[in-house]
C-alpha cells in the first residue's frame, strides 16, 4: 500500500512511518519541520520506500504533489500544544481544521479514498459519563484545540458522505513514549534536569489523566484500518487506567532519583480549557482485537528514560507551531 503521512517528522508520525515501512508499505512523508525533527526520520530516510517532502498543509497544491499516487492518508499534523490556544486564537482553526480540509481537497485531486485522522479525547469537554464512550453527547467545548479537532472530524465525515471516502477517526488520550516532545511529562523532566530541588506544577496536581504508550497507539490505529469496513469509524484509544498528575510526578521523580519540593499554581485546572478528568471507554477498539500492552506507569518510565538520554530535545522547545503541517 502507498501511504501519505502528514506530520511525519513528529512524535507519533515518525513512529507511524517506521511501522508502515516495517510492514512493507511505501510511504510519502510531509512535514514543515516547524516542530518536527529530521533526527526522528533518520531510519526512514535510509529506506528506498520512503520519500519526504517539506511543505505546508495550507498549500493545497504542494500537499497534492506530495500525496500523488498514495492510496491511504494518515493525517497526524496538527498544532498539538493545547495550553497556548487563547494566546493564539486562530492557530488551532488554521492548523487543525482548515489544514484538514486542505488534506481532504488534496485527496479529491489525487483520488485517494481512505483517511485516518488523529483527533482527541478533548472533544468530550467536561464529560458526564466515565469512562466516556464515543456516543457520549458532545458538551460545550472548553478548549480551542478540542473545538478545532471536532470541526475537522465533521469535515472528514461530510467528505466521506459527499465524495465516497472512508474515514477512521481516533480520539486519543495523551500519548507517551520515545520521541515525545510536549506535554506535562516533558515539561517536568525538563524542569527537574534544570533544577532538581523544586518542581512547578500547573493546577493542584489532582487532575486525573489517562495516557497511552505510542506503540500501543499505533497498534490500535492499524487494527481499526485492517478490521473496520464502515464508511466512518470513530474510536477512542486509551487504557483502562487513569492517574492523578501527582501520581505521575511520583513515577517521574522515582525514575530520576530526585525528591523536589512541589510548588503548585493552584486551582483544579492547569490552564484555560484543561480538562480535570479524562478517561475514555475503549471497548469499541477492543472489539476489533486491540488491547494496549503497556501500563501508564510503564509508559511514563519509558518516556522519562528516553528524555534523559536525549537532552538535546529540551534546547529546541517551542510554544506552538508556526505553520500547518507540523508534527504530532
């Protein structure tokens, strides 16, 4: 199969490229490198079945050229840093919603018919049912990021209906693992490497979150692509566990062998739109034969070990993507 991967130099995208190549597929990668890193593509770039194009998803012609001859589109490029949404109110719209429409238009031009999309559990806002199933009524949106992803989902569903496409929409919890470059585990490790004697924590540390190891995430995506034949498949991907931020701090400090003073910003949310409890019902994905292998604690530990082995990642931290086509 010939695959197109947007955000191919990012955290999840680069792992997906490696996995697809290992399965024998041909892969066309597309990324603007605003936050993606070429080092994450080092193995792929040595593979003759991988071609890479640097470009912006807001440029439909460039996207279509990179997508030429591809049968399946994996759309992972996004502005994935939720915290700064209110500082840049149109960024999520441009890079998550409008960029997705450009991907769909490029698919129409190139006649690609199947798309897998990285959405988010944030679209459930502050849900009333836990674990939260895919058919939960969608409440008031609490983040620009979640709203932009929900908008992108709607366009994918409409294009599938209007143009005979097939869509796979994956609502992730937070993903952890090697090549991870944003989120609270990344921030905490960076802080503790700089000043191990104290740690600043947004909110009160009691926010409850669920996390999924990146290789388990890829297993879930590929299980759905292989086994679901619906016009539009919508699946939650997460674990049967959740933890408090305070608990994740215990795991991180244990792995780093430090005992910092914890300094809390206060309040039950770390930022505007921060959901204090995310826990998804993943029984639909399980019905397709998928089950995550790593626990949340194992995912955190593997992430911390990787970050400690790659301190160079902390020298290029950015507050958000500048253009569409960035990396998830």
